[in-house]
C-alpha cells in the first residue's frame, strides 16, 4: 500500500462515502503528506505562503506540525493562509471526488482545522519561497506564460487577491477627508503592493462643483511615491517604512499643458486606463512626463485618467521595474477602480474644502477683526469653535465705542451651531452696533434686539448681555437677556459673580428687560463669556461658574494684591480650565480691564448758546491746559475749540457742553441738542464759512460726530507733545 495517503472529500452535491474521514480543510484543498511535497511524485500540494515567525518548510530544523484525524493518523497542516493567491498545479490532476472550493464542512463533526480569516488590509505579496516553488515547477507563470524573476515578488495570482486588494485600497482612500490625505492614501495603498512607483497629476486649478474651467487644461504633479533602491532584497520588495517623494519629481516636469486634440487629451478623454505599449499611450506619456524621463517598456506602466463627477481632473501613472512581472490585463480593472475612487474622493474633498472655507470666512467676518482701544479700558478676547470640523456657531462678542469716552461691551449666543446660527448672529450683531450708535440705554438695546429676532423667525432664540462702561464716573450699566452672569475680578484678588437680573432670552417677545448700575473700580477686570465655558455634559452651569470664579481668584493670587494679572495671560488661563469632555459648545470670551479716567484729568463746563460762548470756551480751555502743564498745545486747542463751539452755538437752543479729557491723548467733546450731524465739505473761495471742520480735519489726530437721543456730540483728539 502506498505510503502516500490522499483523503477524498465529497463535493457539495455528493453524499460523503461511508467510512471516509472528515475533511480537515473546509475549502476542500489537498492536504500535504507527512513528507515534504518535493519528495512525493505527483503530489498536488499547494505552495504555502510564508507567515511571519514560521520556519522555512523543508528545513531539517523543524518538523511539519499536524493534527490527528479520526483514525489516529497524523494529518499534516497545509500552512495556507486565507489570502493565499496560488493555484493548484495543472500537472497533478485532482483525485476523483475531491472537494470543490465552495464545499461546506461536515455538519456531523466539528471543524478542527478552519483556516484563519485574512486580516483586513492590503494583501501582501507572496514571498521568495513561493518564487522558489514556482521555479521548481517550471520557472514560468502559469497564467501569463512569462518567466518568474529570480528573487522578485509574485503577482496577485487570483481574482480573490485583486478583490481583497481593491477593497482594502478603496477603504484607505475613502478614509481621507482633505485633498492631500486622499492622494497620499492612493500612493500608500498601491506602493509597493500593486506598483513600484506612482505619479499623481491633478488639474491646476481644480474646478469646484459645477464650475466651468477657464483657460487650457494644465496638469500639475501633485505627489510621487516609490520603493527606495536600498529596500530591495533577494526575497522580494519590502514596503518602505515611510514612502517619501522620490527623485521622480525632480526628473519629471511639474506642469504639463494638455494640447487640445493631442495624444494625452485623447487618452484622458477615453477615461479607461491603458498600458504604456498601447498606441495612444506611447505618444501621451512623453507629453505628460517630458522627453527626458524613460518610460518602462511593455506592460510595465499603466496610465489611468482620474475622472470626477463631471470631468477629468487628473491622471495617475503606475510603474513596475524591469525585474518584476509586468501588469496583466486584469490589472487594468484594478487601476480603473483605484482611479475612480480617488477621483470621486478628490471631487468631494474639493467641495468640502470650499464649504469649510466659506463657513470659516463667514464666522471670521461675523466677529470683530480687531478690538478698539477706547479711553480708560483695555480689552482682550478669545473665540473657540465647538470642533475643528464645525467652525461655525452662534457665539459672538463685541466692543463698541460710545460718545463721552464710554464703551459698550456685548456678548451673545444664538441657539445652534449651523450656518443659519452664524447668519442670525451676524444680523443681531449688526443690529446691536446700530442701536449702540444711537446711544440707547442697555435695556432698550435688548428690547429692540428681541423685536429683531422675532422678525427673523419664530424659533430664533439667543441670549445676550449688554454693558456700558463710563471711565469718567467709574460706573457700569448692565442689562441681561438670559445670559450667564459676568464675573468681576477686583484688584485685591477677590472674584465676584455680579448679581444682574436674569431676564428672558432674545426672541421670546413681550418681556421687559431691566438694567442695573454697578461700581467699576480702577484696576478691576470684567469677564463676559458664553455658556460653553461653564456648562458641559459633565457639569451644570452654576458649578462651572463657581469653578470660573475660583480660577480667576487663583490666577490673581499669582500676581499679588497690587498688580492685576495681564489680560492675555488671564484669558489663556481661563481657557485652560476646560477638560477633555468640556468642549460641547462654542466659547466666546471678552475681558475688560477698567483703568478709568481720574477726576483730575477731566474738565467739564456748560456754555449758554450766545455769541460770547466761543470766547469763553477759549479761556476755559487755556486755563485747563495751563493746569495740566500743556501750554504748548494752547494755540491748536483754542482754534479747534472755537470752531466747534461756534458751529454748535449757531443752531443750539439749550446749553452747550464742553469737556476736556487728558489721557494718553487730549480729547475735546462738544455736545448740543441738534440731531443733525455736521458734514465735511470743500468751501469755495467766495464762501465766508464752511472751513471750521476742514481745519479740524487737518489739525486733529482724528475726529468724529455721534448722534445721541438728546442731540449729538462732536469730538476731536490731539497728540500730546
């Protein structure tokens, strides 16, 4: 009896013969004998794919591991992995009744040798041992008839390998969000498994959506990847640890203008991948790469156009070295799948990038680009979106200079994090700026904002806090519309949560808002914020407010009782209190340091609207400047004060106010009860008047006019000498 025992397996439609042993492999593969396959004539054993950590088969140092069958005989292990791509040699026909690939294991006996499923990923190339087995069987590839290169990797031998490769590669490409990630995913998925090198060209510029490209079609080399020479070994190509752009980018033209009607244009228009030896590709590749870069001969290069949803957006060139097997006809289908998935991903990435850019620009323009520098107060701000992928929201802050050196501090939060929330926030912020310019009280501003929100829609809800700081009186007036209360950090280090009327959110309608006036001592810091800073899934709003108060007190203790903490550093320290799970909402933060204006730096008078008022204004200004030691500015101040007071007295019916403020600049303010704002105009040579504002515009550092509910204020500033 022959020492070689072959186990027969019934096919899926046959009944197993009585007494036949149970199949040890559910796929119906032939089992190896206890002797090496090379020593058994006519053996139909499959060459095994090497696995990491296995000793080479046939070596005397290790014996084939097996398991016992029903009869107690040892059945050697096949050693095949689920991703093996080798076929059964045709020289050894399968025995009669051998199981097909789709036969199922016996239901009556346990499957004691079910092969492991292949790990999800790109299948690796068969190693050098498979090459030795193939060379032992004739040295030629059974499917293509080409010789197997010595020491080179084997191609993907079965359609299942290609399907697994395409599935893993497309998943890797689909993981990318932006353009660079998708192109890199294509390169990393194909090198070295499918090709030895790849060049990716994209249109420059890339069209977005339905945009019609203007100008000629220009392709720009986006990325190249290859296997470095030093990574080649006798056992085959080893994947590089970090595939990097190769010298191909230096040898290849970076830009390629596609000539209308040329060979490259015809290949791109055909959309289908082609081999380098195809008639159309032989003329298209020199046009793409330039005449200096040689193209591999035969079927060792595939040119695959990248077509998006509406048009061709680029091309990919897959290359193999001469010592490696050439591409097969089925590899064109693989290249087509890779090109299609990559092109669609690039199209979506460009659209996503445009949407993200629009959202980012919308959010940025809705917030103040820079904060003003009003007299007697210093400002700092921060804005953090809820996530990098959703950079739009409804939180906003603002600082608006008001007449009389006052400043309005605003912070608000619109419900939601969408583009609609950002648009509503922009409308409410513009409305608040307009109402602040009218010098309305804080409660009136919130009332008009509530009416505006109701006009925008029934579900347009927002919270807002509006405060007006007067540096002369060192007082602050606050009105609240359902917003978290502000925190005041005193100079001594004590942090206080201000008690302000809570009010109802903007958009509810029919609710009266109240305002409260509080002290704002010099050196104190007022912190306005949105609920994203103090509220999250891990803590309620009042717990967060208490933590914020403690954080401010701790930061103030570091600088001492006589020195307030720097504003920028204070804002950073406040944001550091956020934990990993505390970023559920947008965060807007506005910090105001109250410096105030000392009473000794303020001069204030009432002037009757009569002809002698300009002369009296000049004398009062001269005395104030002498008291402040600023006599060198007397001539300029007297001239400008006289012109502005003359214009106010001419039309006023009530006393005119004159105020001088000494800070880092000298500021003069003249108020009257006439709402019409003065206009700067060019006086003719025959005009007797109209030159007052022209002189103010030429001599003053800056000037302006603001309408009040009771009239207007005209002001100008001069640099101190």
